[in-house]
C-alpha cells in the first residue's frame, strides 16, 4: 500500500530561508495549462499541453519577530522568488525529492489575519516559475 | 560582495554565505538573515579632518 504520511518534518525554504518551523501546510501543484485542440469531425473535446503554471501554497504562522515570517516575506511581495519543498528533512533522494519553483511570483502578503483566541496564520501563494526536481 | 550568515534559518551563523542563482539578496539583508562584509572597506577610508586644525 502506497502512502505518504507527513508528521512533522517536511522542509520548506523560501528565498533560501528555512521556514519549516512556521509552516503548517504546503501544497505544491504542478500544472500545465490545457489548450483545446478539438476540431471539426471530432465527437469529444481534446486538449494539448500549453504553458506550465505550477504553484506552491503555504500556510504559515505569522510572526513579526526578527528573522521570522514577516521579516522573510516583506521584501518579496511583487517579486520572483525561488521556493523549495521536500517531504522530509532527510537527504534529498529519489524517495525524498526536492521540488523547486525558480522565479516564482509572489503576488500578495497578508499582513494581519487576526482572530480572537487564535494564532495569526497566513496563506502565501507562489505562482509560475520554472519547475525542477532534485533526487540527489 | 561577500556576505556572512546572521540567522540559523539560512545556515551556520558566522559562515560565509554564497547565494545561489535566483536568491533575492536585498530581501535577505533587509530581513536580517545575512550581513554584508563590505563595511570594513568603508572604514579603511582615511579621514581627512583628523589633525588638520
């Protein structure tokens, strides 16, 4: 049975900074836009691959302390950022591949997401960029 | 330009930092993760005013 269980040790780096201890969720999605190629005579729609538009969305605790979440992200809004995700903190390998988006765009940064009686958490999405995966 | 790591989030504090391609150096400096070591060259400038008056 094939399963992947994420307990406590995925690794998330944003602009080379290890933010794993502030992250509670990381969703890395490879996406290649579909281009419709259906033509006369066909009885079903057909598609071909277009441009890649992969994304990484991370949920992080917000912190304004030195070298924490805000300090890491504040200068990255509206810029291209290199982000990496690895399933565990073990060495990069075929069973622990490190996925990277190079020059991925960070469009927005929630400054405060405050609720009474709850920790401040923010969702950050990195869009586009060149996808690569390292296995060694 | 040489940099020194100032936060364990980036590596061992005090080690020289060699940025990989695509790393936003300005953001790392602004966030306090690295420090430029180029300040030492500024202090090497001779101060003209000393002992002139």
